[in-house]
């Protein structure tokens, strides 16, 4: 809050498409999809219409003992997107609550299966899974984690296959195999006390858009099977088409035991999250004895408006062939970004699906803050993660906006090198 003395909050009056407008008529291109949630622009007419219709039917109802059409239809459509492999859906509200559910459900499933010693969790170095205590326990970002360390449960971090860390002559796939061997060594020693490994498939977003080879996911799947631990895919940031396929796991041809979705699932309209899991996990809880059941609830679980926004979002994916259109859009933005890639201060320019990222060589303090300000002054909403600048635009970004994004980013780069903090 103190920093806002010199960098005031931006009050937003309205949004339209990829643009946000303040009360003075200034506009900002939402090049980070408002923390990676917005897929089809602000005030999307089709999602608005679905919500307006839902408002005349049902806004919310307790999801214990009762159910409603959007929750049932959404569960069925999401399950179908996994080819039916994940046949059960557990609803919650935000991303972190989905992670809490996946962790608790994994542990409880093993306990119900007569293996109560499986209490440990493994995550990747640099992983981010949310800010609640369970999710923070498997998060490895010191800034968010260190203060609360005494409150957190035990977890282990194994090396990340982050392609930027590949050795000389080592491909991203070689690195993935090397990191998988480290996971193997850990599981060989600790599988009896490990419930699950949790990963952000293909891109570790919050720790700086670390991108990695799908081979790691294939290896993790095989190791999870071999050592009898669950594989949790946290696709909260990378799901819903962000990496180029609807689910990032598709690129590795694997199905996790738990799949967490949130953020883009409602097109960025309302908080909703969901954990999908297998029939076998469901069966482990199916019992007359109450304590064997999964007693976890949130008041707004499976909110009808949020589920309806999610259904409208899935409709847009289907009707507009979004994944296909995004391939062309991504190729064009990558082409336009050539001057950025060639900029003398830009390093590790990389791209997966609808995510672009690069590091900026900058010795001056507070680069992120200076760049954020310089971008805002040029109609761009961009929030670097440390020295990493990234684009995660909504899937409706057009040619003119892509050109503006690249041109103004170049200007902001040069301006932030000299601007006062
Ligand atoms: C991979 C991942 N998991 C979990 C979360 C937490 O989601 P939420 O902020 O909705 O709690 C995030 C948020 O950025 C995320 O990127």
C-alpha cells in the first residue's frame, strides 16, 4: 500500500474487449488478461447474455443435498474433455481452494485405502499453487512462502525442468529426463510416505513463466504409477487453452489423477474452481461411514452463475474453433515480436501457446516497478515478475492491438532503463 503513494491505483470505470478504461477516458490494453483469467475480452456479449438469462432462473443454491443444471452440465462437459477418464468433478471457488481439495482428497484417498502413512507431497522447485496454507506448503516462491514457513506442512521440492536451466548442449527434453531421474530417486526413497506429486503442466507461471518439455509430464506420470503416488495437475493458470491445447496435459498425452481448473474457466467473470478425478478415487470415498466421505465444503461451491459463465465459455471454444484460431494468432504475435527478441537487453525470449515471456537485463533496482509504470503510461497493462516480462493476452486480441503491444513494449523497455523508480 505504501508504494501506491508514488504509484496510485488505477480506478477502472469499464472494460470492453481487451481494453480497460479509467474514469478520465484513458485506456489500458489488458495484456495479462487480468491475472490470467480473461479469455474472451471484458464484457463479452455472449457471456453477458448467458449470465443475464441465468439471473432470471437461479443465482445460487446450496450444493449439498441439492444440485442444478449448470453444475451438472459443466461437470459432464469437463469430464468429456478428459475423454471420460476423469469422471468426477468437485466444485470450489478460487484456484487455491481447488489445490487444497486435491491435496486433502489425495491424502484421504490413501487413508481410506489403508495407507495412512502417505502424507507427504512433492512439488517442483519454483512452483506456485496459491496462498492458502496447504497450497502455500507446496509453493516454492520464497517471497510468498518464507514469512509463513512455521505454519506450513512438510513438502519436498524436486528440480524443475525449466528449459532456461538446460546445460550447454543439453536439449529441453534431455533436461526433462535428467529432472525426472531426480524425481525417481526421491520417490524410490520416499514413496511409502508420499501421497502425491503436484505440477503446473508445461509452464510454471508465477515463478517467471518457466517453460518445459512435455516429456517431463510423461515421465512424472510413469513414475507416479510405478511408485503408487497420485499425480495432481494444477492447470489453474495453464488450462483452458492457454498453452495451445485445451488442457496442457494433452501435449504429453497423459491424464493426471487430479486436475485442478479455475481462472479462465468462467472466461474471467466469476470465481469458480473444479477438481476432476478418477472413478477409482471416487470409489475410495463411497461408504456409509461418514468419516470416510470427503467432508469439504465452501458456501459458494458450484455457484450457478459461475457455472453458467463457464458453459458459455466452453460454447465459445466450440463455436469459434478457438484453439485453431489461437494457433494463427500466436504465430502472428510471435512474428511481430521479432524486434523484441532481437533487443539487446532481452534474453530467453520464449513462447508456449498464448504465453510469451523474456527476461530483461537490467542492473537498476526495481525494474518491475519502473517497467510497469512505463507500460501504463503507454496504454499497456503489463506486470513483470521480477525481471521477467510476459504477455498473456485474451484470445480476442487483434492485429492492431498485437502491433501496439509489441511497439509500446519496446518503448517501455527503453524508457524503463532510464526512468526514475
Ligand atoms: C498454478 C496456479 N495454481 C493456483 C493458483 C491460485 O489461484 P487463486 O489465485 O485463484 O487462488 C494460481 C494463481 O495464480 C496459479 O497460477
